[in-house]
């Protein structure tokens, strides 16, 4: 047995004893040495029985510019405030009859929603207490396999190699969600039996983390120096082509038309979205949020532009929201098809997708049909 094998065996034994894991650590796709175990499992408590308020009667603590993760299936639209997910990181829920896991890793600023159905079985997820590349490592309670949040892949355990199906979601302001989904619901904070909040939701645990120039927490990989590590990007992958747009570029343009993997896409930027990392002194700042849609609608490829502070398509002059809905003009009532995407810290996307093409200038765009 080589040194690396002995180390693996030792680590597996320690994880089993210290964490009381039933995970089959013999099955894995990465070395156990790549994990940093910083907490016992579920010390960051996931939400398993989420409660919701109607958009028409929201909790008084919701602020118009507060960021939420928006998920919708048919008539069932739900908003998950990042102020809550900062403290819980995972919500096991069912939206429109579909079991989903709504996840957020504050250290990577990565919000992803997954289907919880794997091999015909519904899984429920918790926080393992481990990080890999500074990213949340989830675990499922049915097999105790370990899952990478950014990729949705099982890395350790009997489900190694399985991938969770990604559910389309977007980060937007609470105000934008209310306008887009007036019949929707919003996740409520968790309270103790005495009525006190389970966590200090108005004081994020990583206050100011998006303003630091320090290396990411427990990140031992190679940083991609094309941007600062915690620079925000809109990132996507289409037909094997990975692309990222820096928020600073999107903010300057407002709207970006492009072609990725042969598909016409449009990125829209809303600058009026508050950073979830506002500090404990009450200081706050807008980090903005980006959404992504197909430019093809009813067989026609549209081109969008920011005109006098509003998004319009040049073909009909209709006005659109950053949530992809036409609110006036010939296209009023139409909706663009959202595409899988994410708002990430640059280091977190780049470490998993090092081949990413960074599009940060108009000259880099491919706007043709």
C-alpha cells in the first residue's frame, strides 16, 4: 500500500469516527485529502419544513432591493431570500410538485437549485461541514454520499458519479419578484418555539466578504488571475462552451446580446439588487444581479438594447423587464425562455471550469443569429 493509499484509508477512518458517517468512503472520484472539514454535519442547519408567506402579504422585514432566488413551475413561483440562505444554505422543498433542493454557498456566492430525484428515489440534503475549493459539500441522508454544490456531482459514497439535474432559477430583487409573480410565495424566516428568530438574519455571517481582496477561505487551488477572486460574474455553459461575463461589464452595458454554443442569448443586468454581504454596522451596497434568456421567440431571434433606462427589442420596440417579460408594445404579455445560468464569484466558477471564455468587451461578443 502506497503512502497516498494509507493517507486515504486514514482519512476515511477519521471521517467515519469523528463525523459518525455511514458513507462508503471507498467509492470516490476525488482524493479525500481535497476536503476541508470545518464543522460537524448540519451544524449549518438546513430547512426541511419551509414555511411561506403570500407575496400579497409579505413579512415586514422584506426590503425591495433584497436579493432572492426565484424558482417557478407553472403557477407555483417561490422566492428564497439570500438573507435566510446565508444561515441555512439548503432548503429541501417541493415546487409545483417537483422535489427540489435550493442551495446557496456564501463563500462562492453560488445559488443553485437541483431536482432531488436520483435513480427513482427522492433525496434530502444537508450540509456536510466540509468544503472543497471553498465550496459547500452537501450530503444526502439516504446514502450519505457527498455532493459538490457548484457542480451537483456526487464525489464520495455509493452515488459517486451521479449528477443532480439543475432546475432553472434566477437571482433577482424582491421588488422584481413581486412584479413578475404577484401570486407567488416567499420563504419565511425560521423561528424558535418562543417566537425568537433561530438566527440573526439581519446580520450576515460573512459580512463584507465580497469586498475583501484576501484569498478565498480555505482555497488551495490555483486562482485564475483574469479577475479578482471575488469579482462577480454571470456564468453559463451551452453545448460544452463555458462563458462568463463580469458584472462590471454587464453593468456598463445593461443588456448584452451574444451567441454561445450556437445559441442566441441575452444577458440583462439589474443594478438595484443589494449585496447579501452587507455588514453588521448596517452599511449596504448594491451588487446587482444578472439574468439570462434565449433571444429566440416564436421562431424569431430578437436583439435587445437599453434605451433611456429600459430594455427594448429593436425589432418591435417592445419594453421588457429584466425578468424576461414584455410589459408594453407589440410583444406585451410575451415571456423569454430563461436559460440555466448562475451569478458566482469568479474564483468559484473558474476552478471548476478553467476553460471558460471571459467575455468582457463588446469585441468579444458574437451577436449574429
